């Protein structure tokens, strides 16, 4: 009888929920880029300050994602452009200092280590549901590399309003891509 109880107890313990692993970006090795276009030519920029937090299951499958971006850190490589994009018609960083993306729905997407995070992007007080495709590549050193690319319509978030809203000179499509190195949150 004692053996049966012990076996039942072991089975119950092995069926316990798997604890989540917590990951954060290694800021020195992580990049978040964006590229609007001017008269059809891309202008590559970078957000220099952002934070990525992600939870995975014990098998390193991603489960949830939170990204926070400091808008004032946007850098288009020109002092004049950097000042202009912080104005009210563009990012309006004085009123909206941070953009965020939150996803609690991450699903496998076809190929090896390919996923789509469906979630809520909040930018300039406008919220929109978007899908973010990415690859998730565990490394031998215990880190994880997360790479992805998507396209956003700046008009959906009132970026470039007023005379800039038509997309004639500055295109409406903005490419966003990232290369993030994740490390265990307790490192």
C-alpha cells in the first residue's frame, strides 16, 4: 500500500505545472532599428534605449513578451532629424515618453524556432493589435538570440500628422527590425 501511495505522489509531482523561465535583454548586445522613407529612400534609425522581458517554459519555448521603448532615444543619425521627430506632429515624446508591446499569445510559426507574438502595441496613446514574427535561437552560452522584422503604418499611430500625414514625401510604411540577445533575468 505504501508503494502505491508513493507512486501516486510521484505521478502528481511530475504532473505539476512547469515553472516559467524569465529573460531580459542584454542591452550591450541588443538593437532595435526602424526605417522610415524619404522620397522612396530608407532612412535607417535606431532606438537606443529599450527593455525586453520574456517568459519561456522549461523547454525554452517563449510564452509572453513585454517590450518598452524610450521614445526620446530615437536616433536617425542627424541632430536636426532627431529634434524634428520628437515634436508634436511626430513622436511627441514630451507627452508620450514610452511605447510598449505586450503579448501573452506566442505561437509556433512553421519553421524551426520561428514564432509569432500577437499582442498590443501602444504608441503615442494609440493602441493596436499587431503580429510580430521572430526567430528564437538558444545558444550554447545560455543566452537566446531573438531576431525579427515587421512593417508598421505610421499613420495608424498619428506619427507624422498634419502636413506630413499624406505619405507623399515621407512614406507611411516604416520597417522595424531587431536583434536582441536575452539572458536569464537573474544574471
